[in-house]
């Protein structure tokens, strides 16, 4: 059961600096954010503001230069079974069937074959891929491959799903369909989701909270609580107003950055 008062992810004074031949580059600076159990959070901001870097640090794939990130009260020191990531690239093994891809994490953690089959079939049905377990990735459309990637992320029953522009490579119609399906999955599973996107429309449609980052070095400029009830109507006046407000804020940030 979702506990809206429980803080699953806590980011405190996080700064990330990369070294390069031209000197140090600070990607993120003094980022502070609390993400509660069951929330759907979208990270939004100009290109290069550090959204993906922040997501990778939450997932334990990178480490802060300073500051701390905790998951369920424990400092993130590396990848954890409590978190899974879904990338823009489908990252499916082409030599494995869809079912074998979805069950890979379960296989690596020693789940018996009979139990894997049951759990994989449940995840495939949840994402609308029932009957495609024996197919190979190349036999699927882009949207279906991304559904398989989502099913694989769900297979190990993580508490937090980290999604890095997972629908960015899809056409507009398929992207909208995948957004609706992701919300169905979120309602069904009660997972906490942190979702990186460049699309204001996508953020307004999906998120409970829209976190706007500044241009590099990225820090949190503003957090928009999304007041729109679900299911959301992209054609409504309220939707258009929130989308306009968020877009105007991002454009203002980009304009100010050009003048620095």
C-alpha cells in the first residue's frame, strides 16, 4: 500500500562535477529534493541541465561529488534491487526472447525457473504483451520493445522506477499511447516513478510534481504541484494553461542563461 507520507528518495545538497581536458564542469549544484512513496515525478529543464546525471546518481550508476542521496533512509552506494532504470534505448538483448529479457533480473537473483515463468507472464500481461514472450526484439515495433523494457524493469518488483526519456524515440501517436499505458501500470503497481523528459506536454500529462531545473549548473528552480485531476485531458483549458506556464518558465530560464 502506498504511504504518501513516506519519503523514498531524499536528495540533500548534491553537487556533481566532471573533470575534462578544459577543466572541471559542474553539472549539478546544491540540489535538494524529497520524493514520496507512490509519487510520479518528472524532471524537466533545458538540455544539459543535469537531469540524466541526477537520475543516474539516484540509481547508483554515478556518485555525487558532494552531498548525499538516500533511498528508504539508506545512502545510495551503488545499484540496488529497490530501483530499476528504463532508458530511451530499449537495451534488450537481441539474442534473447522477450520472455527471457523480462526474466533476466529474476534469473540473476536466483529465482527458480517455474516461478520466473509465472512472474514473467504476469508482467507481460500487465504491459500488454501477452502472447509475445517467444518473440525476439527485432520482431517487435518500437512501442512494443519499450513495453518489454518496462516489463523487465517491473519484474524484480522495485520500489522506485527511474525512467530516462523512455518514449523519446517514438512517434507522437505511439508516445501518447505509451504514456497512457504507463499511467495504467503506475495505478496498478503503486510504484514511485522518477521520469526525465524534455517534453512539457509529457510532464504535465504524467506528473504529480514537475521539477524544473536551471541551465548548467543545474539546480532546482521551481517545483510545480500538478493540480489536474486524472485522467487528464490534453485539450482542456486547465491543461493548456499549466503547459503554457511551465513552458514560459523554461523559456525564461534559457533566455536568462543566454544573456549571462
